[in-house]
């Protein structure tokens, strides 16, 4: 698969503007190949500065504004991500520093510069961070590291929302609520749900009954996804990452983890993030045997932050957390049907996530992967959580124009 060519604008002048210093020389390399990034192109730039200093940065460029990618520019995905890196993450990190002075780590990479459609961040790989294998999933030790960090991220967001709700106004709605996104995801959502229905029909414990349910969901899967994502008053609402899976996590050994790719965050149920992470990113052994351990670790870390900042009135019990997770099971259907096959797809397969041509969605996405095994297990659990009953009660949502 061809690599992405460095753009002409990524030159010495741009780098000096972004880094606010003189640049002697630089070398650009593309991260990934054509078809890998879905919405953005990534470049690593190794820069030689004055006085024999070096700096490595990541430049993220939203896909070019042609007819096929116009929706990316019309949506709020880049605005969300820019605000997260530039303002929101530093505020959340400051709250965590108040809770544990001198003991906290950054949540994500440092924001260096941003302009229309472009983000420049520090290169975490240069300081020893690495991405794990998405096909294999995360073992228990790495999974525990993630849920600890996620709980702290969520706890800090609860406090920020209480202290300065305007700081999180950008995240009031899910990206899935935007008509421009719905229009460009509908073919993939419908096609993948129909494919899954064909597969489910062969499962003894589901069979024709649940295949019919999925086929009925298929035309309204985008709206059902928005329904599952939206905030409900009275639930345990936090700032969700909403795309927390292996490729959006960077690890430095077993001591630190950083979150990346903040295009989808919004203020909604913490259960949504747990549904995404548990569904997409665990080894089979962890998913089958250690979910209770992960719930307990998340809950302990959440309580540690809220107790440290004397916010005991915001605490929830472990049982309430598990109930919240179950209430997010409609979102879990979306994860199982739409995102597990994509996150576990074989290397080189181009997932037609934003393609309006439904014919490009076909069963080859399942070839040589464990996605159907994972999805099968998830659906058994989602059935127990009442996901299908909740989905059947969905009667549609008012059409939105934004």
C-alpha cells in the first residue's frame, strides 16, 4: 500500500512558525499508509534546531477538503480535538495535580501549535512510548493501566464540569448528532449491521430472532448510535474520550499510558467509554476472565481522585458503575456491530467507514480475524444487559440540523 507523500506546506517556514524558533533542517516521514488514517494524515518531523538541539514532533493534518472529505471540515471533529489538546487536557491535568501533587502524568501529548486543519504535538515515541498490537489486544497489566488513567480522566472532568461548565460546552453533543456525520456514516452503519445479521442467523443461541432485530435496526443504526451516545440527566456523566481503543493508546512500559486522537469526546455516560474499550481492546483471556478486576480498578482510581479533592458527594458505588455500564449496552451494540470488525480488520484492509457506497461494505472485513468471535461473546453479554430490549424501545429522535 502506498505511503502518504509529505505535503508541500510542511516546510521550514511552517515549522519555525509552529515551534517559535529557527530551524536548521528537518526530515519528514509519513506515519501509516494511504487508507490507514480515516480522517487525518500523520507525519513525524525530526527537526534540527539551533545550538545543536533536536526536537521530534507529530503533525496531524485533517484530510484534504475535496468532495469526498468535505464533511470532515464541516463537522466539529477538528474543533473538538484542537480544543482538547490546547485547553481541556491542561485543565484536567491541573485538577489531577491538585489531587496528587507531583505524582500525576499528562493525559495526552503536549499541544505545540494548531491552525486550520493542522495540529502539531510532541512526539511521544521520542520519549519511549509505543503502540501495542491492535490484533492481539491488551493483556491484563496494560488494561489495568488504561482503566486507572481513564478513571482519573473521568474524575477530573466531573470536577471541571462542576467548577467551570462553560469549559466543556463544546462537548455537549456527540459528533454522531451532526447531520453531516450521519449522512457519511449511514452506508457503513447499515451495511455492517446487515452483514452481522447474516452471521448472527447462524448462531444457535441467537438465530433468526436476533437476526431480525438487527435487520430492523440497520436503517436507523446511525440514529440508534446517537441515542446511545447522548447524555441523559441523572446518569454518571463524564467527558468521554469515545474512541478509546488500542491504536489510540501509547504505553511506556507498564508505568505510563497516554491517550491520543480526541476527535469524538463529549459529555455523556462513563459506561460508553468502558463499552468501547472492553469491546475493542482486550485479549480474549482478559475479556473472558478479568472484567470484574477492571471494574474494581477503575472504581478505586475514580474514588481516589474524588476523595482527594473532597468531592465525596460525586462518588458512585461499584454496583452503580456496573449498572451504568449495562445502561450503556445500546452503545455496546454499536461497538460490536460496527467498530470491532474495523479495529480487528486484517492489516492493509481499508475500512469504508466514511464511504457512501454501501456495496463496498462486505464480508471480507471478517476475513482472517477474530472479530466474529469477539462480537459473538459481546452479544451474549449485551443480551444479558438488556441491550436489545432497550434498542427495541427506541422510537427515533428529533431530526437535527446542526
